[in-house]
C-alpha cells in the first residue's frame, strides 16, 4: 500500500521536498502538502514586487500547478498527534477540525518575524517576509509620496519623505535598493517633491552590510548605494519606534513614517506548539534531517537546525537558512525518506554554497559564483538570469520575463492599491512629549492607555482650559458617541506610552451593540459629562467584507 | 488671474471633466481633482479583473499620468462651504482638516452601493463597484474552489460550489460570464471537483436580462449563458441572505457561500452631506449641468440627475448613468465652464447613445452599434477593441493588450491572494434553525445578539446537558478568555437573528486592555461560571499593520 508522506509548509523547503518525494517514489507514495497559502512565493523577488517592477500575481506560482500528482491542502496546522500519527488542521472558512493521517511527516514551516524586543516596532514597522508584506510596502511608499505632494506642513513632508530600512543583510539591502528605484522613478509624477527632500536610510547593527558576502563585494555595494543617495549607518540598530519616529541606538531621532524591518527571525508559534525538541529556536534534527527521537518525522529549511558535521556547535556548523540550501536539503530529505521506506541506510546532508547574489536596484548588483566575483551591471544581469532559471515552472518564468521587459520600457505605475483596511483595534507607541491628537483633528476612534501617562487638555465653552492626567486603564476620545467628528481636546504623552485605539466605526458598533459597554458608557457619560446617551443604532452598519 | 476649477471625483465623469477643462482653458485655469484613490478605474474591465484575465494594476491608470498639468489630491471630501467657496478634506494619514478653495466646483462623486433593504445582504454579499471589489471576488471564488477540493462534507462542498449573482444588467451579466470562465478554466487544478457539481445562478427581478439592450440580443445572451451552464432566473429577486444561504423572492433557498450583488445603487453619503438640492437621490442640475440655484457649482456623471429635455420627468428623460454618457457630459460641462468664465451663453447637454456592448465571457458577446447588431465572437472582439481604444493612455492600452494575449496563451493562475484581513468586528445574519457553531469547533471569537433569539446547549462534565435561551444584549463564547480553543457548546438560531462577532484576538485585546470590559468580565466570569479571571497580557499582541 502507498505510504502517506505529509509535508507541512509550501515554501522552498516544503514545496521542493514534496516534489522530490513524489518524483522518487511515484505511485509508492501519496504525497500531500499542507500550506496556509495555495501558492509558492519566490522570496528573492519580493523586493521587486514591493518596488512594482513585477505584479504580485506574477512573483508567485500556484502550488497546484507546480505539484502535479501531489495533494495540496490549503489549511492551517493546529496540532500534531505523534502517537496516532495525525495532523489536525482547520481548512477554509470552516471552524470544524479536520484530521489528516500520515506515515512520514516532513516539517518545513519556516520562520516568522518577532520584533517585540524593541518598543513600538511591532506596532509601527512594516516587514518583508510574505507577498502581502511586499504589496503593503509598495502601497505604503506611494501613499507617502501622495501625501508629501499635497501637504503644506514641512514636518509632515519630511516624515513622509524619510524611508528607513532596518537590517543590512540580503533582504534589507535588496529592499532598500529597489525602494529607492521606485521612489526615483516615481518622482516625475510628484512635481512638489524635490529629489533632495527624499531621505532613504538603512541601519545595520554589524560593522558592515551584507555580512554573508566577501568584504570586497559588500564594500562595492556600500559605495554603489551611497552614490545613489542611500544613507548607510553601520554599527547602528533601532532602539524604539513610534508612528512618526525611529530612535537609533546611536541616539538619533529620525522623523519617518516608513520603517521596514528585515530583522527579527523567530520560530513560528505552530513549530513551538508541536512539542518537538527545540534547539536555539529551531527543530533539532540529526545530519539526515530526522527529528531527534523520531523515526517518522523530518524537518528541513529555516525551521530546522541541521548539523553539517558531527558534534556541530558553532553557528557555521549548521546549514544556513537560505533558499539555495533549502532546495538541496529537500533533495536529501526525499532520498532519505525513500531509503527509510526501503530499509536502506540514510545519508547525511552535505552541501557547499555555490555563491551568493544581491541586487542593488537600478541595474546594479554584486555576485560571487564559485569563487568568482562580479559587480555592477553584469552582476545584476547574472542575478536576473539566475533567478529566472531558478523560478519553478515555465509559465512563471515567462510572466516574470515579460514583466521585466515591460518595466524596462514604460514608466512605473504609481497606482496606490490599498493593501488592506486598517484593523479595527490597533496599538500605538508614543514617546514622551508626542502629540496623540489635537483640538480640531478628525475624531478617528476611542483610545485607552495600556502603559505610560498622558495629558488631556480641553477648552471649555467659557474659554477656560481643563487639564487631566491619565494612565493605564483610562480612556479618552469617547465623545464620538455624541457624533463628535472633530476633537475638542489636545492629548500629549507625558512619558513613553502605549495606547490601544478602537476605530470609530468598530467602537460605535461595540458601544451600541455590546451590552456591557452600552451600560458602562451610559453611566460614564452621565456621571462625568452630565450627558444622556442612549444607543440609537445597534448594529446599524455592516463591518463585514 | 487663473480661475481655480475644483473637481470632486476621479471616475469617468470627474477625470474627463478635469482633462477637458484643462485642455480648453490651459493657463487660464488651475484645475484640481480630489479623489479618494490616486487612480482612474476603467469600470468595464472590473469583471475581467475579478476573473483574473487582467492584473488589478493593469486595469487602472494613475490619475497623475492621465492628467498632466492638473493638480491631483488624494483625499476624502468632508464638507463644502458654498458661501466661502471652500472644500474641506482629510488627506493622507492626517487627521488635521485641509481647506481647498475654488472658483468653480464640479461634483462628480458617482454612486455607492446600498443593500440594506434586504436582510443579511449588507453583511454577506460581495459587490462589484471598485477595484478592491474585483480583487476580493477573485480571491473569494478561488478560496471556494480550494475548500471544495479538500472538504469531505457534501453540504459544505455544495455551498462552496454554488455561486450566485444578483442583477442581470450589464454588470451582473458580465460578472457572471467572466466568473464562470474563471471557474471552468480553473477546474483542471481541482481534480476532486466535478464540473457537474458547480452551480452558477444569476437572479434578475425584471422579466429579462440586459434590460437596456434590444430584446433580440438579450435573448441571444440568455441562450449563450444557459448553454455554458449558467442558470438564469428572471422575475426573481433576493429576499434575504446569510453566510451560507440565499433566499429568493420565489421562495427557493440556495445553499451558497458566494453572493455577488450588482444592484442597490444609492447616493454616496458625501453627496447627501453637501446640502445641494437632491432629486430622486441625485443632485438636481439644469440642462447645462449647473446645480439648481448655484452659478459656480456643476454636477455630472452618476451622481447628477441631468435632464435631456425641458420639463423632464420620466426616467428616460434624464441622462443614463453610463461611462459613454459621462464622457460626453464631461466635454459639455468643460465647454459650459469656459463659456461661463467668458460670459458666453451655456449649452444644454445633448447626446444620443451610440449603442451598447456586453461581454459574456468565453469569447462571446452581444453588441449594438448605431443600430447594427452583433453576436458571438465578433461582438466579443468588438467589445475588446472598443474598450481598448476607449482606455485612456497608451501605456494602459499596451498593458491590457499584453495581459489579454498572455491570458489567451497560458493557463489562468489559481493563486489565491488574500484580498484583506477580515474585520475585527463583523455582523452575521442567521435564519431560524441555522447553526451558529457547534461543540468542538474552533473558538473564533465572542458573539453578542443584536436581534432575534438563540439557544445555547452545553455539555457538562457529568454528561448532562444545559440549555439556555438568549436574546438581544446577551453574549456567548466568552470562554476564550480562559484560552478555550474549541467550543464546549452548540449554538442555534431559534428565529431569524443577527449577531455581532468580535474576533478572538481583538476581543482578548479589548477584554485585557479596556478597563470597562476588564472589570465586567472579571465579575461576570466569577458570578456565572464561578471562575477567577485576571487579565494577564494587556496589549500583548500587535493588531496594527
């Protein structure tokens, strides 16, 4: 009977593993991939999606197209029962759990981003991990240009035109290079923005960028980016962030509306929930990629700690988390699963990097291939050729190539597609002295203090001013219940503070439809404001879709 | 001194009006367009975006590219002070109001969708008005196919594979035709879905579809769509909708997860707020498109009621809300504004329709051009040629043409791009007898009853069952506060009900960070469940981005 090989994850590691297992075992194996998305993301192209040189749809391939003969399940993994050999998932809009049995399990769930070590960063930074992230970044940059074009306030304009990227590794450098190209090529449509007003900064905590590349190439990259007007700060990290500022570890306060964090890799919550042996945040495996203590569970890719030698201990003794390695690991894991089914001995994973490439945007790059080094246009062309050849599927390759040709021929579109509706409940970080909002501003929601202290100054009808200081648990801005559309008070942070914002529409729905809040606000408004409030329109408006 | 001509709206009417005014008046006018989006949407292509034959970015053009010499402001109109001749807007992320002065104001704000007359439709129907709508529909259809492919529950599969479109006008017919083509072309990737299991239905309340076209062409369209497996119900409308069903006015209950509403045009809230004379939901203008009672305010497009003859009263006496008319109106309004500045007499808007075209998907169409009628492939080709020529800007035309060619050559991508994160606060409609959730389901949030009555059945630890009936103001599902991930109770609607759902993460943030809810739930859980709850992680997780 066919063995059921179940692969968790549809990235480089998972997709290629499923593909290789199917190829090797054919009808002898039922191969299934469980993936949150129904597509494979070609990660190296994400910066180009963010810069608009490739359409989002064209930088990804449907797993169903790539994995013929493999069953693809778009679902979220909830848990694994290693004794019963069953994975429990939630699929579709369904809330009913589904059980998927396996004979061999391959865990390739990658990593996620955790920015919680730096105050405010989780709340205010964009990331560059998923396709959604890339789309969001493009929309965000264009929105900033739109705003800079029409604002008459110099400090708002400065913040809108300052773009910061945290991390000078491959992802950070490629992102900043592409982002700068998008901005440069778009400025012709924004006559009120002078190129000299644009500031693009990248922060790298190490003493140089592109730490994984030879120093000579990193130096070339540094000079090339600097010549294009990108400011590179090495030996500098981020200390904290708010919606309008970034504070560096060097003490500089940068007014910016754009913080892109390419740092902070962390294990995904699912991996931690699986109850497998964890080593430095990754799943512990032996050199054959079999999970320590299990005969039928394998792990590879960014979520696994794969030793490349016996008694591995130093960082360099383990396989690095790159696409290049993941693809090779997939091949080896497939071979080992086949061997294990046939009762043959397993082989350790052995591979030496063939080199590294980085695009710097604006037709420049750096590359090291089998010891040879390339810079400039030739390296950039090599980058494009390499990744084009690396892309899975002919259709995808054709689409990307056509996108690239079109992008070379025509101006880049400055269409701002809203990537997402803002969440109904958000958090904001403020630094001591920051203004949360001021009198006359549009009333956009109700705020509650999570940490810190703030000051609310209200102008009374008789011309006098009332000041009250508030702290954790207090709320402000609730006058939107009376249809207040403009703020009557000015609120400032007295110390570094974190607040939770409930979006106007959501708050009205809650206050009018949710009984505990209804009675609380009836009482509260009567007692503190002497006002009578009766919820008039419970559930009056759709918040779905 | 140059006159300031301010255009509100960047659709067919507004974009062409700004363009024509600038062309006619050149340096004699400062022309500004205020638009919510920074792009012009070519509405007739939206069904193709929904079907994936054109990338979203390629179906729109940046206003800045189309309107050289015109100032484009991406902002939301709040109010107009007609005495001071000032429009107040909110721009960017800013909450500070900005005032924009004008000499002549052109209102071209279009229409919006209002589905509130039919219970549940606002909460559960998709619409086809904006680019976001089209993207969302494509993602929604593919998500249904993904779910149908993997579910083992026959009724879930039937609901996932039943697609309904409400309205048999141009928008409804083109949408249903394209949607069917997307499904048909995608099925090769979904081996578990038999084509016979797919049901696509369009409901039209009138006695025939395409009411604006000659009967002969509408009949052809009807036959062609029916032959392709699309079920057309005429004389039938929608009575009510839930997340899983649509009830028709004929009494049929259709199990469906997809309801696309192409009906329900209504004035936008901004238009109603402007305090201009309104006639049948539209701005009242004279035959020159000048707003009744104002010398310096003009209105055109879908938001204006433009009489085509003196003493107009019947529906046919007014300009129809089509792109074809809007473009002609724009030309006339520009001429009249120029005439008004030069003190010359104004001319009434006069135009006779040159015909109409509709695409039926799968390379079939119907067309009437200057009295001549076309059907089938020739009409479809005419449709594409006409709209290609009609598209503004050579770059856009080239992009659309290349998209079309690629789509003809390669399989359509089934990549499911998540269009949006679901809202934190949503509403759901249920019919009497519907299950809201059942024991063992994933706990996805906290529910509160807005209207109706429900029954909660809980299995106790000793094996007995407790039943309680709840109504407006009551809540259920709050055990997620203790980390409950699966439901311990089954909830059903006893009568037609509407509930508000607060998404799990949002609810935990609110209950732990918002003092009134914190104390309410401490008390509540102690009193009703005898459980001690202390909020442990206020604001623990980011809900931003």
